[in-house]
C-alpha cells in the first residue's frame, strides 16, 4: 500500500497538520521517514520518549512482560500494575495511586476526585475549581474547560460549570478568588504548552496556605514536567510546596500510553467501588515499562546528567544567539526548554519550526512566541552538538528570509 503525507489528508480527521513526511522508524534521537530522510528529534513525541526512540531496555521489558501478560482489565489485579504503584508511592510519599491512559484522563480523575471529596465532606455548594490562564490540562471536555485557553473548549455546547480562570502567579487575584466554595485548585508547576513558565515560590506558598485554609485540594498537573523532565523526578520537588493530588503521564512509560494520579488516603478513600474506572488504565504492559522507567529516571546520577545537559544546551543556544540574534531569552527547566523569540519575530514560532524541519531538526512550539525543545532525557552530548549545528543553520536561514 502506497502511503504518503497526502494519505493523511485523505483518511484522517483534520485536527492535526503534521509536517510533510511520514515516519517509518526511529532509534535514539534519530527519526527516519519513508523517503530515507534522517532527522534529529528534539521533541521526543512531546516529552514522552524520555529514553529516546525504541530503546533496547524498553524493548526487552516489552518482550519479557508480553510473554506473561498484556492486559487483564481492572476487575483483576496484576503484579506489574501493583509494582509500579508501589514504586511511585515510595518515591513520592503519596499513599494511593490510580492509573489511566493519558494526561487528560489523569486530570479528569483528579478534578472529579476534588469535587467528590468536597461533596462528601462539605456539601454540594463546594464545587468551584480555580485554574490559570494559558494552562493546558488535556482534551476531555472537563479537562479542556479547566485549561486556561477558551478557544480549545468553545463550540462544543454547554461546558462543565463552576470553573474560574485567573492569571498565573498573581497572588492578589488568587486571594480574592478562593473561598469556602472552592473544592480544587489545579496548576502546572511549570506551564509547558503555555511557554515554559515557572510558578513563583511565593505564589505557590500562598496557594498552598489558602488551599489548606479553605480545604481545597491542590492539584499539580505534572503530565509534562514529571518523570525527570525538569531535573528532579517530579518538578514539585524543586518548589517549597507539595500538592495533595499529582497527575503524571507523558514520559511515565517511555512511549506506551499511561497516566497516573497520586494522592493521600484521605482523598483516595472518597473514590469507593464504582465511583470511577477505566478499561485499559493500569494496563500490565504499560506498567511493566513504567516500572523500568521509574527505576532508570529516578536515579540521582541520571537526574544530575539531565541538569548538566540542560546547562550545556543553554550555553550552545546562547552562543548561536550571539552570532545570529533571534531569541530574547531561554527558559531552561531541565530538558524542557523554551527559546523566546524577540520582539521583531513574535508570533513566528511556527515558521521557525518549519525552517528547522527543512534542516532536518524536529522541534516543538509553545504558542506563537516560543520554540520548545524536549529532547530525550538520555540524549548524548555529541547528539546535542549535532542538533545545535542544525539549529544554528536553521536560525541563520530563518533570519535571512525574514
Ligand atoms: C500533554 C499534557 C496534558 C494532556 O495529556 P494527554 O496525554 O495528551 O491527554 C495535560 N497536561 C499537561 C501539562 C500536558 O503537557
């Protein structure tokens, strides 16, 4: 069967506009299309393939585990799922885990849990959720409505209610908004899709304090920032606070679909039998890989290297930027990196991304103003050099045609 990029337009929902190629295979940091082109990948499947593409270790876990078990549903339990739960709880100090298949599902579960806890402990009037402008929490109707970009939730009919969006890092507005009726506050400790924007420590301290005061659950969406991405296993470890409920997904199973919600007994106990569920969630195979990923990525040696490579990329980009000025700043949170376009090139991140693609470098954007990089966490220094060479050529080319 002849498959080309045009096939996409013929057979797929048009909700994506993928680059002009069809991927055939990928290994490590390299992606190969079906015309024989080779690309250096700084996207890792949007911060998912944390150990690179098709790593041997993950292949081996899949081979071994799949001889025993692939899926059994949640009417039974299995060793792989319980092992991953134990590992995650041990690493974080939380007491209960719930597994699902994606970031949106993890947030859906966390938000439903916040509502259910408040409903059972305080009554139905306590149902308001506070979230933040430019946040992103996934695409189910609840999670996308909670997300801070109306354009993603408009036009689908009546939205889930009692959701308030306020500016990020704005203590005064938060103080005025939270009340006895707030059941939950959800935020990304570093906004990913929003442009690699970090929550201020003072802001988080205030949010934690007022969530305690008003008995609102504090939810951290660590779908993008978790699993070593920012240099610690979870990003909250670098903040002065700890959330009541934490959501994880993306890199957790290095490319297999998985999502997780971690919390304390006092919250989890409100999800009694029948209150929530999923067919695939906690799938044995995904969890087997998840356990492998957690062991690898949570080691201090591995995490230190993430920080070192982050510094190194920052140096490289600074050097490129001196030669070909294009960026106003670099937002470097471990290997979640945002290159902020200067005033003359605001809104052009998509164009720059296309120019990188032309030079066989795969990148992400975060809105119009930020080129986002999320390389594999185990990317080697010589591969970074290779990627930076391509970035330099791309930037030079981009500036010459603007
Ligand atoms: C990617 C992302 C999600 C959504 O995850 P899916 O697996 O696409 O549902 C939610 N929150 C954040 C912060 C994300 O980066």
